[in-house]
């Protein structure tokens, strides 16, 4: 059986940059992809471009996730849905923002894993889960108290999922991207006083592209990664190795 012919792969956050790139790459490889998000119109545009299926639901609502995934046959999941929150120190953070970031980035991924894994176990064909974490969970980054904490929580979800789902032949791994310079991230990371010292510390000295994140995600879903589970894979130009 070919790498991406085992069953449907759900990609959350599919209307975002990394999520959209992942959907496109997996479709190019012949995968049956279900692109998920809250914006049905943008999902429809992605479907028109790629031929993917779509599924709209709200990561913050367990009822919404349960209703969307109940009875849905899945082999793979990419938990890419997320929110950046704010740039703030621990002394200044808005706890309501912290709560929202944790709800979307960690709790949302756990809800998807909870209900998607039931499908995988029911089908008995194994499966693979890839959680999109961040370099911010591996090192301390100024201003990232909320985002980094949410991704560190996601890392533990990955490890425990690998442990609990392994006996069912289901793998769980995480990828940890550096910044992809999108308009959403440029307002902070594009500032010379932030960008220049950060890139000076990174061995490769440049930001990542969306395609450079999508490719390792696709690999972790493939047969080539069939003995890889529970890992945290930095995609950060060597930043966390310094």
C-alpha cells in the first residue's frame, strides 16, 4: 500500500499558511485530505484549488469537534489549528489571552486527538498524528509566555498520545517550526530590532517557508517514518541547537 493510500488525513487550521501548504502537498501526493477550519468560504476556495474535502468546526467547542468527527473514518491527523495570542512578558500578560491560546492550541488539539483516535482504533489500520508545535516550546522566547506555554502543553499531548496509542499502531509526532514570515508574523518578527539578532543566532540565518514545514509533516505521515513516534522535530534552521 502506498504512503498516502491508507485512509483520509484530517488537517486542522487548513486555511492558514502552514495548514494550506500541507493540504496542497498531501493532495499532490495523492492523499485523501479533509481540510478543516471555521471559515467555510475559505475552505471552499481551498477545495476548489486542490480537490480536498472540507469540514468546518470550532476547535474551542467539544460539542463541535465531537459532532464533526463522530463516525468519520480517518487514518491521519495534522493538528495545525492555532492562534498566536499576544506578545507579552509574564509580568504583563493578559490572562484571558493566555486562556484563549491554551484553549485553541493545546485543548483544541487534544479534542481532535480524542475523537480522531477513536476512529483510528475502530478501523484497526493504525494511523499517524502530527502536531504542529513551535520552536517556542523548546527554548524561551521573549514575549511568548502564552504561545510557548500552549505549545509546550501540546508537546506533552504528543508524547502521551504516542505512549497510549502506540499499541494500536498509531504514531504521534510533533514538528517545531521557526517563524514563517507571513503578514501575520511580520508585524513583530519583521522589526529590525527583533529580526536581526534572532537570525544572527540561527545557523541557517533565514526564516522558513511554508513548504519547508509541510514537507516534514508529510514525511512523518509516510511509511518512511513508520518507526518514528513521540519525537519533537525542530524545523528551525538550527536555532534550538545553539
